C-alpha cells in the first residue's frame, strides 16, 4: 500500500503531513519544495560545496557547523502554515537515502523559525522523501 504522505513537519506541538515534495540540485546548491493541505516548505540555495550531482548529497549536511557557507540560504525559504509565513532563524539540512532508480532522496530539515510580524515561532523538525526534478533556476 502506498503511503498517503511523503514527509512531515513538526512545529508548535502539531504534525503537518506533506502530500508532495520535490527537489533539484545545480551549481552546488539544493532546492526543495514540499506541499500539504495545511503546510508548505521552501528551501532555496542550500550550499553543498564539492558535490557535483545529487547522488553526491547522500550523507552530507548543511548547518551551523558546515565549513563553507556560500550565501544566505535562510533568506531564500520558509514555512507557510495557517496563513503564516515563517522565516528561518537557524537551519540545518541533511541528505540521507538516495534512490537513483526511483529518482528520490530523503532530506531532513530542522531548526528555528519565526513570524517576522508577531515574533512568534519556535523549533521545527521535518523529513521529506523528495522526487528529484530538473533545476528550476
């Protein structure tokens, strides 16, 4: 039986499920979009220096302890839930299982987000099984 979701986001004591997730990789940077009935996640320009293809991402991570930060990926993404757009304050992204035959990769994202208008926010955790698509940039 096929699962009814491709991943989840846990935030503010709630779990949101994603119905679709896609990612792309080009010029050493990862992009991810995930959508569900009550939540959307966007990551843009996550740097993975030294990776030539998406297959090279399995086992690699971006975050506060990464050796090289090429640009500011936090400014290029966020999470939308309940009509709020939440910006990343801290972001860690790791890539796990890569399935070349199915064109899938597992992406884990966690960190802290905030609503710039109200100042409310908190920690989030997510796991996505992303379909690999050609770069949209």
